[in-house]
C-alpha cells in the first residue's frame, strides 16, 4: 500500500497517480504499474510471488502535474524514485524523507510513523504555470 500525502498540509492526496515497479532493470514504461489514489490518499498494488528483492516507487508516475517532494534514493537518475528493499517494506514500512526542492516545503502537521507494508510519500500537484515551467526546464535541460 502506498499512501500519498500533500507536501504542504500532510493530508491525504486524492486522485494522484503513483507507480510501482518490481522489474530488476527499468527498460521502458511497461515496467511500471500505475494506480490512482483513493479519497484517503491510498494506492493499492498486488505483488505476485516470488517477491522481488527491491521495489521501486515513482511518486510522480510520469505525470507532469505531480512533483515528488520525497527524497530519491535510487542508484540511477530517476527523479524522485524510491528503491526499497522488499523485506524492509514488509517488516517495518517506509516514510519518505522530504527533498530539498524549492517547490517543496515541509508541512506543519506531524509526520506519520512507519507501518509494516505501508510506503508514505509526499507530492505537490502543480498548477498550469508550474507545469509549463517544468516542461520548458525539462525540454531544454534534459
């Protein structure tokens, strides 16, 4: 289960896309499964046996409207992508760490505690002007 929280309020983020991959190597977009969050900010995924050693979570899910405010720990340059050991996820759960982006401010509410089987990430929904600026930045800066 992935719980998506708004970066500013800490409240559940309804209708946000989030992606999960269990592929050992990300080759293309087909290696990701995308789900939308419910009204309580939860996206549910089912992982088949045998369980992979690592799962990857993309809080942006390839959407220009989503901006990940969760610190990436991916070994490669996947902006905002989390690489998590499946054993840690199942035994302890994971609460994402805020990134040091000018578009993200730490919310004032208390941070949730880790729960087994739950991943918590923070995102910001970009308004049209910020989506345009993001598009231009990525188009000219790669």
